[in-house]
C-alpha cells in the first residue's frame, strides 16, 4: 500500500513537471529542455505503467491465462522503451540541423528551470527513498542521476550568458537523446526476447544440458526447453530416456533439485514417448 502511494507521488511529480518542461522548453526555445522533457515523460510513464501492470501481473492463473499474468509486468516496460526510443529519435531528427543553424534561446529561463528541476528531482528521490521495495531504491538512485542532465543545462545557460555559442543547446539535446537511446534500446530488446521465449539470460543452456545428462539413470536428453514469463519466473520442459524406467519418480526428484539451482521452479519432466525418438535413443543401444 505504502509503496504504491510513494510511486503515485513520484509519478505525479514527474508527469506534471514533464508537461511544464515541454511548455517552457518551447517558450525558451531550448532543445535541451525539450530533450529532458522526453526523458522525464519516459520516467513518469515507467513509474505509472509499471505500478498499473504490476497489479495485473500478480493475479493468479485462471481459465484465460493458464500460465498466469506475469508477462503483463513486461508490457509497461516495453511500452515505455518504445515511447522513449520514438521520442529521442524525434529529438535527433529535429536537432542535428539546429547544431549547424543554431537559434537564440532564453538562457535565463533555462537557468531558473534547471534549478527548479534539481529541486523536483531531489524531492522525488526523497519520496521513493522512504520505501523498501527494490523498484523504489532503483528509482531513488535514478532521480539523483537525472540531476546530472540538469547540471549540464545550467552550465550551458551560464556559458550562453557570456557567449553566443547557441549550438551548445541543440548539441546538449543530442547528448541527452543519445543517452536515453543507450538505455532504452537494450531494455527494449531484452523485453522482446522474453516475449519471443528466448532462453533466460542467466541460464547457460549447454551447462544445464550437461548436468541433466549427468544425473543418475538419465541415458539421453531428447528435449530441453527453458523459458521465462517475466525475466524472474522460469519454466522448463524436459524429455529424457531412462536406463531404468521404473525409477522415473526418483530421477524426476533429483532433476527438480538440480533445476532449483538455476531458479527454475516449474518443470515438466517426462520420458520420451515419441516412437521415433524412443527407438533412436532408448532402444538404440540395445
Ligand atoms: Zn530519468
């Protein structure tokens, strides 16, 4: 309850401030502020969507979702990264030409907004740092990191006060967009891989195969599928041929313990029934 209340406050802070950034970014003609607005919109969406989808993902499996709702927790992260990628590409398209044909910006406005932004980020970081969940501590740190972007905005505004190097503003927006992309692209790809049933990133499949094969009574491994619903919960489907089929239950128990070490908590383990494979491996040696 408390966690979701903190997250709601952090969301509202970020979202309302992101809107202000878009308005003042346009008023001050500052590309760097607009790029930060894209970033903060992403932060707000990440918090809002993850809180929303988290509730669905905790529902128990039912007749509609026999594997449970865990994958819903990925949807928020996927949507957020797609929006961030789209937003930063827009910033890049808009601002590459501006570096070569810079426009005047309101550096006084940038300075004031930069100071307000640092206060808002400190406040948001404080709000979530009171929480205890893993998400909250990541978020608290993230808000502190975001201050660096605003320090850069303030530095540029100070330089512009004494010079006419207006190209610095679009240049900074490109740096911010590049930074957003460098974070959002790998995150997006990691999520897509989970939706495509890629082997979990922390499971070494060939090692697992070797360990299953090394279990007593296992003669051959004819099928080994490992996947994850949400990057945390892992499943396996294993087909084996046994030296002594009567000891199936014991072998299954040993295997389940081996799988625990890989974080695989749900596994279907059975002897291979398909005629072709059965002859190939189970009768082949006789
Ligand atoms: Zn951020």
